[in-house]
């Protein structure tokens, strides 16, 4: 939604790139080997940016900034630092589908879901954490920590202060780690505000060595191709270990140089964050209001690049088989790319994640028109069959296709996106 703002800044600051006539004099300095800690100006700029996103209520130390190849690499690096193969992490669900890859493929870790429910808007509770912890113990799993995404992917919600304090108390009581993935921190477009875990632990009596942050510029700035991931830990041993491992996934010096200049431009950053929030709010409002007009509700959200759509009234049956059937119809017949709750390990069938910030206004209208027609067709079909349920609950699945059940058709978890997890790692085994 905001590439025009980035383009304008780049054109106005050609010296920020070493590949322009204005910046080429720095080419040699940047192209040769650099300190694996990263450029000092880059770490300082990122630390300051993280603080600004958090409302300047906490100060981040540039010396604790460790680079990685995107949040994907950052999450894996933290897991390598904190756990051994066979250990487990608790993950509140529904959770980012890529965690199954990022946390597990090369580390040998296991994920234990902490099931959260729609009855309390999928809030993370101490009771749910305890139940998941006890389940892991019964399975003889060594729980090393909890990992959360705040703001949440796929829910588009932020954690409130009380929930975060409860999480810190829980991990402190169990003497396990807490990893907070905060890569959507600057995508909050309405209240309540984002609160970093760094702010929470400032005022708590807890072991700060157990708390770690993963950050990235992929979402907040829209730079996933730059592969800028950050590990920020309050634990000196983790910082030292992660920094040694970072040599396998550094951010290029050219990228660091450009971003250091951009993020240090305070006027630009302030303007960008303000305008990004405004555009996200408008797009979110257009999409959700459009769905409301045809009786489709969504979880109330205020952050992220997506929302959590409630399609339970459209299920033929309230099962994950019913969810998968509906998803395949939406993909193959309605031609909309949405992600089913099953792929996020949601414990309730019928929820779907819809991304709304990766298209232009014209495409938004096309998407809304398609889903309106689909839902209205289902309503008319239900009325024709004299369904006696109320309108909101009588939306029957109306489009069918023999292709949906063809042998070999892949499941939702295989088709959602390039980040979708698959059961086994594709890494080739070494042979002697």
C-alpha cells in the first residue's frame, strides 16, 4: 500500500544507494568485508526504529541487535540457541503456519499448540497454557519455552498488557523462555496500541534472560525481499551465540547501508508510519464492511495485513472436512486465495485468513464482488430449499466441483503460500 512513499524517498535520496552516481564513492567501503555484527549505523537505526514503533516507551540497545536472513532465519536462530532436538515449544493457536517450518525443520524441535477459542476472541489464557504444558509433560516432552506473534498472524489482534504480564509470569514460574515475534508491530491502525514485550518486562520482577524478540522489516516497511531479520535478546549468552550463527545469514552490507539512511530520516519514518496506518485502516474498513453487507463477520482486529474471517455459517458440516471442502470451492471456483484455519492449527473449523494489503483498489473490488456473489448464491439456494434457519445461519455451500475430490489434490497446508509448512523437511540427507 505504501510503495509510492518508498519510491519518493529513494528518488529524493540517491546517495543512500552505492549503485548510483551520487553514492558510488562509498561503493568500495561497503562492498568489502564488514564486521559480522553489522554496520554500526544500521544497528543504531534499527534499534531506534523499534523504539519508535513501540511508542518510544522503551529504548533498544544497538549492541543487542543481531542480524538474520528475515524473520524466518531469526526464529530458527533463536530456536538453535535455546533448545536441543526433541525439545518442545508451546505455541498459542491459531498461529503462523510458517512456524512449523521455521522452528522445526533443521532444529528438530516440536510444537505443542496452546488451543485458544473464539468464545473469548482467541485470547491466550493461563489455563490454556497450563493445559498445554501438562499435556507436554505427559508426553515426556521437555518444554523449553513459548513463542508468540504480537500482533497476531493470523488474527490481526494485539496482546493486551494483562495477557502479556500473565505470559511473563507463566514462563518465569516454569523457568522456560518466551520468544515474541513482533514483525507486525508497526501495522497497528487503530486502538488498542501495540505494546512490546520489552516494555512489559521493564516494570516486572522477572528473569529477563528468559525473554527474546524477533523482528523484521518485511511487514512494517514492506521489504520481504530485503531479508532483514533481527534477533534481540536480553540474554547475553543468546546474543553471543546468535551473533556467531548470524554469519550464515547476514543482511547484505548494501541493504544495511540503504536502510540505515532511510530509517535515520526521522521525518520520513514519522510520515511513513502515519500514512501506512491510515491506508491500512481504510483498506481494512472497506473489506470488512463489504463482507458485512452479505452477512459475513470477522474477528474484531486492528493490526496486521489480514483479518480472520468467520465462514462457519457456510460450512455444510462443522468439521475440518467441511472447512476444507469450502476452501477448495473458494480457491477453485470463486477464485479467491484465502487460507483455512486448519493450516494455522485453529481448533475450530470455519475460520479463514484473508490478506487485504497486497493488492490495488481495483483488485479489492473484484475480490469483494466475487465473494458477494458466492455468498448471495448460497443464500438464494438455501431459501429455495426452504431452509428454516435464520438468514445468518442459512448460507449453504452452493457450488460444487468433481475436481474437489480428485485423488492427489493437495490439502490446505500445502497450497496456501510459499511459506506453507509440509510434514517433512525437503532437506536432502547426507550420505557417506
